[in-house]
C-alpha cells in the first residue's frame, strides 16, 4: 500500500536470453528489487526461458514445477520486498507442459494461472489451461491473463463478473500483422477496450528484444478502470520498468451513471454463446 | 463496387439541429449524394432528430415509422445513387419507440436494427431491441450496431459468427468520462478491438456539435479487419464525410496463421455466460 492507501503497480519489461534460465531469473529478481515499493510486480510471459521454441524437448529442458527454483527465487524476493509477483514461466506438471504465470505473495506461492488461449506453436508443446482463478490479496482481487488471452474479451468479462479488480498480463507481443508498424500494437487496444468495457485495471508486462528473427515489441502499459493508460507504454525495445499508484477501489464501481452499469447492462439472451 | 472489385464505404458525420427533422433529413440526403460513388453510406445515430430528449413526448413528436418520410427520402436517394444506407432515426411502432437504424438498399427498405444496449436517458423512452439481423448485400454481409452496443463485445462476436463482414455503427459518442479529453474517445478503441478480435470491418459514423450542453465528439472512423483505421478519424467538430475502398473479402479469412483462427480458438466452456 502507498501512503494514501493506493496500490502501487509495477510492470517490468525484460529482454530474456533464450534458454538462459539462471540469468533471466536473476534479471527478474533484480528488477523486482528495483521496484521494491510496489505492491504488485508483473513480469513478462515466459520470462525465465524466452519464447521461440523449436521443439517440445527444448521446452522440457527449461520447464519448472510450480515449486521449483523460480518459485523459490520469487518467493524469497517477494518476502524481502513485501511484494506480490505475477510472472511467466514454462511449467511442467507430470507429463504436461503449460504456459503459466506464477502468482507469489510475501507468504509464498499462491497459485498458477495457465494460459487459456494458446498461440500458434505453443499449441505444439503446451496444454491449454481451463481455470480462471481469482486471487484475494490485501489490495484487491487479482486475475491473470497471458498475451493472446486479451483477444478473447469474454475472459475479461468472466473475470470482472467474478469480482476481479486488476488483471495482470504477462505477455510476449509480436507485431501483428507483421507488415504493420509496431506502434499499432493491438495488445494495447485490447487492454484498453477490456479495461474500459468492464471497469477493471489491466497491467501488461511485455518483453522486448529479437529472438530467432522474432521481434517482441515492448510497450508495457498499465491501464486504469476507465481504459486510460496511466503508466507507459514503455519503449518498444530494451529493459525498462515503471510503477504507478492505482486506486483499485475504483474497479468496484461498475455504475457509469445512475442508469448504466457495465455488468448488468449485458444482454446475455441476445448473444450467441457457442 | 469500385473498379477493382472493392467496396466503397463512406461515413458521414453531421451536426443535426435538435427537432428540425426536415432540415436534418435534407442534410443527410445531400451528404449521401456527395458520396454517390459509395456502395455503403453510414449516417449517425438519431441523425434525423438530434439526441438530447427531455421527455418521451418529445421523442414521439419526431419519431417515424420505418416506412415514413425518412424511409422514403433515403429509399429515393439510395435508388438514385445505387447506394446502401444505414442511418439512425427514432422509430415508432405502435405504442413503442426504438432507437433504430434503417437499412435501405437501391431496392427499398431492407429492415431495421433496434439498439440492443440503450444508454442512460434512452432507457426512459426507448424499448431495447432483441434481434441481431444480418443483411445480405451485393458486397457482403452487413451487421449494425448503435453506439453503446460497441461496449458489449459479445455482440460483435455474435455477428462475426453469423458471418457478418462489416458492422455499420451509427453513433453519438460523448466524452466518457466527461473530464477526460475527447481525443481519448473510447468508441474508437472499442471499434478497433472488436474489429481486430473478430476480423470484421467496423464503420462508425458519429455526429458532432453541442446540444443542450452535451458535446458530441465526431471522429468518425472506418476500421479494417486487422483493426487498423483506414479512413478517419474525422475532426472532432463539424460536418464531414470520408470514403475508403475496402476489400471485404478479407473479413472471410478468420485464420491468422495455419494454427490460429479467431472464431474457433474461443473457449466457450471456460467463460461464465450470464
């Protein structure tokens, strides 16, 4: 908590080196320490490993259990800084692999979120998640999405109706479509639209750097419950972080006027569901 | 159709004068004639009447049946220019009032769309619509939304799954939240996000001008199936129009890659529906 009762939210944008897990993990720990006054630090998708895998066995080589060395490192720095952390890592659970985000509090591992909408080659090695967990924190209710999840707005709606105040989004945005300029990044538009339509905060931590010819576009951003960017977008290249004080209580007010309520004004009977 | 087989889409931004139906209608007809080479012309919400009603009887005074004088005028100019028209008007049907858009082809009235998600005082005089019609046109499948509908992304999803290629959006955007600068207009973000998530074109025709202290923010825009603005945003004040050639066939390609499909990758079993 900040002095005025607000919640300090940090997004950390890193440039992981493919497969160098110890070094990448160390960069995240240093970046969390540099934002030690944050209540919540969000790290990129697959922050420990890099992204551009070419085989399932390459994922197995860098995957960890949710009580592995990365869980230990983030638990330790979370306790040291009294910070909650949401960060992406390749998770192994028995025979299965997931593109997951670890949710860590100063008390230890609180759970994982497993990416529900996998993208492209991820479908070759990861299983999709099936759960939409809500984490109760001292500063509010926390939900998680990973990258491509942002493009399926029914997920943010589901989270908002479950009471989520802030969605932490570890991401690895790439220019889409690739021939368009990166400044058109649609991830930011989806974050803004989802936040604005549901009155939730959305904090996106992207990676930067080029890996095996794929350029990741940075531009990490925190968007408030009106849909307005309140921190970032960070530059489209390089390691950076930014923090901002957010009044998460504003996400509890779903009335826009005395006659308009963003959740109650839906018309579920009109929508095609499947 | 343009010479290259594309579809010319025009958005017309007017400044209606409250209650001056004949003058407002004449302005729309002149503006349609000025875009006579368009295949589709989109006009603002409640283009014939203005917006800021203070009583139900004031709506009754300017409401028309869907075969009334506005239907006649738009049918006539549609035939003359060989253009499809989607334009907003206050509709009366028996005892009921709707915030509707008339859909007119060179052959006559094709139907109406009745706003599904009413906003604020509209709920005092209009009934909400319950239908999501799809109009088959020579240039593709046409859907309609009106203003606040854009904030409920399940509607665009419903339309995309019904095969809609382009959503025409008569709108009356006001700065929201009012203390923020108009350039943050969330309507554009919602249009971009909806287009990009579903690979449909979205053509928003807004009004401008100030009526009874409410300032409408213009910025009419056509967004392509990638979510990129291809015409506009128009200025935030004044009467303007713009047209752009669109390849609506691109909206039929829902695959982003050989493994990613914007409609099939949804996870309906995971979303809370109600």
